[in-house]
C-alpha cells in the first residue's frame, strides 16, 4: 500500500478513536490493517434531488469518502450496482458498507477476547467479515448474505484483502446450522423479530448483537445473552438504523391517496421532533407498531410529518401551527402521544435502560431496568 493510503487509514482510525468507539486495542489494530477500499471499488453518493451518483477511484472525493465515518451505499433496489459511467439513478439502498463507527460499537459490544466463533448476518461488502477474520481468525468467522451477486463480490474482495472466512449465500434469518454452535452472532441487517434459529445456533452464555426493525424507526440495537431457548439483555446506547431483511413486510401507504381524504383536526400536545429523539424515539418505535412516517413540505407551506399504517390510517403533524390531522381506524398521533406520555411518566428513561427477553415461544417481552418488570409484549407473527 502507498504511503498516501497508509496515511488515509491512520487518519481514519484516529477519527474513529476520537469518536470514542475504538477503545479496544485489538479492534483498533483490525481497523488499521483491513483496507476498506478493497471492499468498496465503487459506491453511490446521495444527490440533493434524492437520486444517487456512482463514483469510483477516478473521482477526486473517492479516498476521502472511503476513509470517513460514513455509510456507503453499494446497491439500489436489489438490482442496481454502482457504475460511474451512468448518470444519476433513483432507488432505495439494499446493500451498503455500514458506518465504521457503528460497526466498531457493535464489534465492541460482542465482548470477544479472541478465538470466539462468530456468525455474521448480512455480509454486504465483506468489510465487517474481514475485520472479524483479522481479529478472530478466518476459520472462526461465517457470514451469510441473501443476495448471490453481493455474496460473490464479497468473496472475491475478501480473497484480494487476504481473508478467507466462510461466506454463505442464504437467508440469514435461518442462521447457518452446519457451522453451529457459535459463541457470538452479529447482524448488520434488521429483523422484525429475533429468529428462533439464532437462539438455537448460539451456545448457552453466547451473545447476539442485533438490530430490530420497527417501521417507526428508533434504530434499536440490542445485545442478548443466550440461556437455553431464551435470550435476554439491554438495548445498546448507540442507535443503529440498519436496512430490514429483504423478507420484512414494511408498512407502506401512498401520500397522494391520503391527501385526498379529510381527517379530524386538533391541537397536538407533542411535537413531531419526539420521533427523532434517541431515547423517546426508541420507546415510541417499540410501542407503536406498523406505522411509517416521512417528512413533507408542501409548496409555500411549512414542514409536516405524515404517519401511515397499512389499514389506511394516517396522521399529519405540523409543528409550526401545533396542529394534527388524523384519519382512519387508528388515530396514529393519539397512539404516539399516549406512548410518549407513558415514557414521560416513567421518568424519560434513556434507551439503554430498556431491555428485551425473547422467550422459548418467540414472544418478545420489553422491560425497563429489570427483566421481571415487563412493560409490554410482542407476540410472534403480529407484525
Ligand atoms: C447493511 S448491509 C451489511 C453491511 C456489511 N456487514 C458490510 O460490512 O459491508 C446489509 C446486507 O444484508 C443483506 N440481507 C438482507 N436480507 C438478508 C437476509 N435475510 N439474510 C442475509 N442477508 C440479508 C443485504 O443484501 C445487505 O447486503
């Protein structure tokens, strides 16, 4: 590697360290040695109009972006791959290289000491698998990717970088039974519920660090310790908004359809900003199911937040006029305000005071501070 690249990597690791996420010397060493650019020959950068432009090493910003604490998108709509010779393209991200600071926090949360056997779900570019292989030896690392083209590219780039973990093409929600039992499982893709297969494939006392998918957001990252057919633990202090597994049934509804109906208007008691709050946002996302939202500013109007549910319910919140308008079987902003009031009455707990127990029947029990203090339960299949 040239001196210039070594300098880029040294600056990158110093930036991560300054962000407080690389306190472990062994992970620091891995980030210093594993070249991220090998896993990112090209990627998309977002444009102000919502579309994407692909760039590769010929672009003057390439090296600065590859060695920055930034998520880099590498696939859109499960079919579009970065090609800098093509102009701007539209689409939703379906594969990426995760923000390195977030990867570092999740790797740290795995609490490995060396030699643990790890199953990663969501290989993506293969960069995280390479970091795991560097730290724990390649024979201890298995990574599962659902998209065969993405998995093939990751395999090739891992070889170029000098790492040889097992990369399996398959559905990560099933884990990878032939390699079980694992000491650790880390998922860099969000699941609506922690799959039973993961609990079965991680040994007693082993740990799972995973991202839960909630339509309202909240970016839930949780670390669970496995005990027989159950697992339990606290949410991490860091938010981690990973894309959902491809099977996830995301609640969607059309803004244009909603605006044709007239809802019931009232004064809002809670502003829309609660959805962005790291602590309140997680509580709300876990308690208000199947509601997506988006920001919208009508021509000549003020900022609005629109919420939608699959049954056609919607709500529109306008902070400038302190107004909410709602329509449909569910009063969505009433639900958000009621959940917010519970969070407030409970003393506004921060996100890492919340915990999760996954029971042998797959029930998800959410609690505050103590597992016995169950606050609410998700039944499998309800989402
Ligand atoms: C955020 S990327 C992973 C980033 C990756 N760890 C890295 O270092 O580049 C999420 C990946 O999960 C994959 N994915 C989605 N659903 C999946 C599933 N059911 N099983 C396995 N992988 C899945 C996507 O194709 C995507 O490549």
